[in-house]
């Protein structure tokens, strides 16, 4: 049976699915990246335009993925769209890139970020690496307990993240004193290259909405629930991110934001003192843990779908007889993330993510043209991308422009990232021969 197979057992409803969408987007980036954006785009107008443009890209992506999810429900999500809309090799190489670069490397880096902020908040008698490994191991174990448990834990973390971000926005917009006129003035003249560099950080912060489609086969009434969750979840994140940046700009000014290594902590500390900075450190730790919980829940479903297609180890396509989850795939993801976290290479791998991920996002968006040209499978999906083909072309164009900018800013790392991805091509042909 192919990857369209739906797993038996508990199903995720609209709330948990919306939290999955938001959890896939909101990690530690929104607490750190405003400073990077303000450095590359040194005026308040340029900063807000960058975050609003990123929000427009994320929303257009949400609409596109909502149409794809409504038209082609089933386990695997983006892997299945690329497999059916481009070529099975494209789907496999995408799943391979998740395993060797984007998801495993991202999880390792986020786990170490969690450990750093945890150790900054609480004096612990062991190394940060031990805390990173413990977080990955614990979340792997939680997701092995079943979909309902994993979904509930991830939703709880997301609610906590929303509360922390709301605290930051309220402090910055309503309670903290406004920045001085000098701090609010532009700190430089924003240029095109600097703005595109800023967009790398913006789109990295907005990335991740598509991962919720990985579990579409385990969502209740997926053809209705998943599209609504994609749109509601993405729109909510855009509102949160724009609010955070407006709060930081009002309180710190663009030059103060560019100079602050921890802008979120600085904004809250101006209202709550040192206890506010401590609260933000805890919030970042919770946020990173929630991001890891989301990744551990959804990403193994891609490897499961690949195995169901006969393109990966057969054991990865097995479901646990009691919990109904792809337990071998979950364990593999956790083990590789732990090894990467201990290897010390996580920061370099993380810099490759945007180059690889947004090429696959652009290719996946382009499958809307393919599926529409072929005609609907069954009935026409209830969700159709508004403004297509213009919104779809907008998404594809901006995604590829940022990829090009990444190659310009980080050419060696971009090439190394794609070398790892390319290693999946011979692996695909090996598995295809083995399948015959």
C-alpha cells in the first residue's frame, strides 16, 4: 500500500492541528532574528516591510498548501506532493534532505539553543550538551507513546509560547517607555542586497508551516481541518511576529534593536527589571522545546511514507501495534538529531537549511499548476488558492530570490548543503532497483 494509507487510531482535531502549524513556525527565531533584520535593513520602515513581506509569503504559502492538502490528503504531505507532481525522485530527495540536513540539523541546533537558555536560567551541574540530548531523548519518548500524547504536549508548549510573545508585545507597545528620537532614526541607508539578506532571517523565522501536512493522514476530516488550520495558524503567527517587531522598534528604536544581542529580554526588562530578562530566557527555552516537540511529532511521518512506497528501509514503514505511531521512524529521527547535537556541527548545518528548504518549497508550490492541469482527483477541493496564478508565482519568485541571496551571502555552505542533498540521488536509484 502507498503512502496515502491512513494510520489507525486517534486523530488530531482543528485545535491541535492549528497548534502544529504554529509550532512548526515559531521556534527561537522570533526572539533573536529581529536584531539581524534591523542590522541588514537599518530603518524602521525597512524592518516592518521585511516582516510584512515575509508574512505575505507565509500566507500565500499557507493558501497553496491548503489547496494541496485538500486535494491530496494522506500521509507524507510535501513528500507526496513532490512525488506525484514532479517525480518520485524529487519526493525522495526532499525526504532525504529532511533526514540529513533540514530537520535533523535544525532539531540539533534548536536543542542546543534550548540547553543554553536553560543553563542561563538555572544553574545546572552538568554540561549543556547533556541537556540538549536529554531534551531530544525525552521528546522522542513522548512521541513514541502515541499521537494523542505527542499532540497534547506540543499544543501545551505552543500555548505557552503564545503567552510569552503576548507578554513581549504588551510590554513593548503599552508599558515600556518609547525609544529616544536618536534611537528611532535610521542607522543607515538600506540597500537591495542588505534587504535580501534581511529576508533570509525573516523567511527562516516564518518557515515551517508546511510540516503540518506530514501528518495529514492522522487528522480528523483532513480535507476540511488541515486547510483551515494552515490558514488560521499561519495568519496568527504573522500577527504575532509583526507585533513583536513593532514592540521592539517602539521601545528600542531601529539602532537600539540592531545593537541588542537579546532584544526580547531587553524590551521586557525595561518593564519588569531583571526578572523580566529571566522570564524571557525561560520563554525562549520553552519555545525551542515546543519547536522540537513539533518536529519530533511530524517529521518521522515523511520517512514512514517513503518506506510505504518501498523507497526506504521497510522497518520505517511499520506502525506500533499499540500506539499506532511509526515508532522506528520516530526513533531514527531522535537518534540522528542526538548524534548531530553531539557532533558540534549543528551551527554550520543550520546555515544550510534556508538554501535547501526554500528550493523544495518553491518546487512544491509549482505542483499546483501541475495538479490543476491534470484535473481534480475526485471532486474539486473546497480550498482553492485565491489569486492563483499570481499568488503562486509570487511565492515561487520570492522563495527563489532568497535562495539566490543565500548563495551570494554563504556560497560555500550553500554548496555543501546541496552536496549532501545530491547524495540522495544515487540512494534513490539504489532503492528503486531494490524495489523491482
